């Protein structure tokens, strides 16, 4: 395998709260978005922090429903690429609740703790005027609004593309290594694809989050996508991992446990570093065995031993599995379940929908690197609908319940 430069940029700040607020029900439009170059759609770490000055300037603006976060009260600031402008002085928690109601939001809680409100999806481009309570005394308190798009829990079937990568390297020649060529994505292409996902509001999640969604424990962010990388090649750590970190993306790395530490593969320390950085570690057997042609005893060993070894290394359960070369049969699926895995992925490209019923045969979208950007985009399919949630945070001295607003 060709060596890769050791790149470890600082991780970019990326929060799931920082998302666009219009309803996501499908593709971005009839016209395919333009391809992005290496530095198009730069991650947020490249964007400057902008001081918008006093609220006298901000308060004349409108609340942009396409934005994310707004600071209310004296001294407005605009974080990175966030678009929400400031709402003028709101005095108390109750006053803020009134302001949100005027904005068309349903307030679930109205006190000094964070407020959470769900608002109906707004048509694309629609804006909500900023309600104001002019002249009110904030009492040194500051108010922050975050808008978050999410896929609410409860859907038994979800549309979440699971992207499948192998090598992130300069592809070899088709004559010298035809299989390696088909499995290789050039670093610049991988980075451009991550740039596009970031710029277009996609939010990578891992399979722990998908299982939590099906269990009713948490919603998914808008436009969820799963990024998986198979086999644990060295460039997983030296090339793919830094690019993922720079974008604030998580992923799932399927590791062949018996290959860890070999030449051309990740080491134990590198695997631990990725695990601690939020990359989910999954199992890909001990020796990349063909489980459809292996004896039952060997199948059990490959499944149980790889799981045990990885869990001992990372110190927590490993419950996701990828069939080597996508080969399995009904007996293999049963063995995966009995070995204690919660989900398993294949190399089949369809369907793009997933449920608990088929959780041991989830399909993936193969990314070979030779497809043009429009094809990569089309392969993502239609995004799930999302709803908008508004969260209000109050920072500053607690409100004196006995004090009247403006007193």
C-alpha cells in the first residue's frame, strides 16, 4: 500500500444544533448542485468569528428561519456561519415565552431553565419577523436561540444512506491491481465528497445513534447519513480520519481484528485514538473469512473472537458487524445474532431503507471513487422529512421571582 502523509488537523466545531431550519423532504431541487473542489464548502473551522456590534444594529433585522442560533440582549454576536440575527431585549423567561409564541412557536417550558419549543415546518424561504419587547430590562441576562432540524423518533422504517468505502488513497492502475482500483477513492475525491455533505446540510451518524433512534431514545439529525470504511487499512487513520475530523464527522470503521498491527493496516494505538475521537469501531471478522463457505465452528470463531478482541481493546461493547465481501447465508445471519451483534451490513446497494426487521442485512451504497459528483449525490437518494425544534437558553443572573420586569 502506498504510504500516506500523517495528517492530524484539529477537529472542527460541528454541532447537530447548527443546521438549516427549512423542512427537508427531498433533493435540493431539480438542478443538481455544482461539484465542489478541494476547498469548496470549507468546514467551519475555516470561518472567522464575527462581532456584529451593538444590538441597535441587530434588532432591526428579522429572524431568518434558515438560521441556527441567535443571541438576544445587548451585544449581539454571530457564531461562524450561523445566520440567525438578534431579537431585541426580552426581560424575563415569561417574556421570552411570549416572544416565541408571537413567532409561531409552541413553548413547552417557561422558566429560567432552557426552553424547548416545536414549531411547524416553514415553507422554503419563509421568514418569521422578530418579536420585540422594546425598552425591557434584561437584568444582565442573555438569551440564545438555537433552531435544530431533526427526524423525530417513531418511524419503523428509515431512509438513511450507508456509504461504503475501503481505501482512501491514490488508486493503483487498473492493469496492476484491478480490484484495488475499484476499492480506492482518491483523498481529494473523498474530501470533496465530505465538503459536499457538509455544505448541503447532511449529518453523519454512526450505527449506535441509529439503534438509539429505533429504541426511541433519541431523534436523528436532519439528512442523516452513515459513513463506513471497511478492513482497517493504514489510510483509514492517516488520510480518512483527519478529513473526517476536520469536518466534525463521525463514521463506522469495520476492523479485521487479526490484521491490526500488520504492515498496511492500522495499529492498536491508532484504533484507540479513533475510538476515543468518536469513530465507531465495528467487527469485520478475524481473518476476513468467507462466512458463506466456512464451517459453522469457524464462523462462530470468526464472529465471537473478533468481537471479544476489539471489545478488550476499546473497553466497551462492539455490536456492529460487516460481512466480508458481503457474503452470507441464513445460517450466517443466525450466527451473527447469536454472537451478540445488534446490526450487520452487507455490500448490497438496495434498498436504501432500513428497519429493525432487516437489521442484520442492511444495505450500503458503494463509493468506488470513479463516479462523478452528480452520481455520488444521486446515490444518496431522497432525505427523510424533518421537523424544526427551537431551543432557548438563558445565560446570566437568575431572575428574582419577586422582582417585576423593568422594576
